[in-house]
């Protein structure tokens, strides 16, 4: 499979990382914003009317720690 076909986020490919077009930190920031903060905000905004999203919100928030731990040695 070609690196330009592997998506790290909607707008970042593996080829972008390998070529240096985007840094690992920039890719990580985009992942956190798009995959964790965005969905968490959506679920949190439903709180006053729908209270059964707490476990899903917690699961999304916990997803922050694995990529964060993997990135720390590279900083």
C-alpha cells in the first residue's frame, strides 16, 4: 500500500509525515482536535437533554493517553 493512501487524519497522509511536510507534533495536534476534542464536545453538548452519553464521553477522553504516551519520547 502506498504511503499517500494511508490517512493519519482526514487531511494528513502517512506520506506527509514521512516527507516532513507535516511534523509528528502537528499530526498529533490534529488527531487530538479532530478525533477526541470534537466528538467529546458534541457529546458534552447533549448533556442537559441526554444523560446516557457519559460512558462514551469517558471512553473518548481516555483515547488521549495512548497516542500521547507514544509521542512523548519523540519530543
